């Protein structure tokens, strides 16, 4: 089976995005089990900058979210185009390890860069996210997480230094 389409979420997709996200994160030991609520909170706050779904012959099989972050309390871009966080990304359990997550991430990064964004950060497994161009940068950090699991990539200019904060939607429960 292959992905036949990646498109922006539509209002009718929201219940399926919730289902896929909950199912994808349920077996993960590191999961907060609040990922679906985080996506809803970002959407409700108008902070879900980019929300893409992957379809296979019209059936949704995956989702990825991007939202704004601040660095040392600042949005480091003009006109609210600065740095963004990748995640959550989720793929239906029966379709995991087939490339869907990677396709969603690549498409999302390309679309984000195309908007004039300066860069993107991610908290996750280095061996996975480095294939998309993410790298650890010593001067950029997220409180409370091992440094090697927090990575960034710049689309324009250098990777800044400072403390990253995700949108308050990440506090959803």
C-alpha cells in the first residue's frame, strides 16, 4: 500500500486525527498519553500552524503537526514567521514502519520552509530525526530533556542559541 495524497487537515478529519494519534502513542513508553489533546489545544488556540494528513486511497493513515516555538521568549522571525516545533507525528499502528511518517515529515518541512519560516525543532529519537536534517545544537536547548534528543534545523540563517519553549497547548491534558 502507498500514500496517495498528503493534504492539509479539514474539519471533518479531526475525529480521525484523534483516533490515529491515540492509537499510535498508546504503546509508547515515553508517551504522555495527551498527544491528541495537545493537537486539539493547539488547534483551539490558533497555533496549529501546519496540520497535514496522509491518505491511502482516501483513508487517513497518518498525521503531523507543526506549531510555533519561542527562543528565549522571542519569536525570532518577522511577521510571526520564525521557528516552529514538529510534533506530534502519528501513523496508524497497522501502517507504521512503512514510510508514512517520513513522508509526512518531509512534506511538512518543505511546506514550512516555503512559508518563509526560519527553522524547526524536534524532540525525539536522534537516529530517526537526523535523516530529515535535524541535528543537536549545543546552544539551543529545551529544559528537562537530554540534550541529544532535542534537535533543530535552520531553513534560513544560522540556528539560534537559547531556551526553547513550545506553545502552551503542549500542557494540555
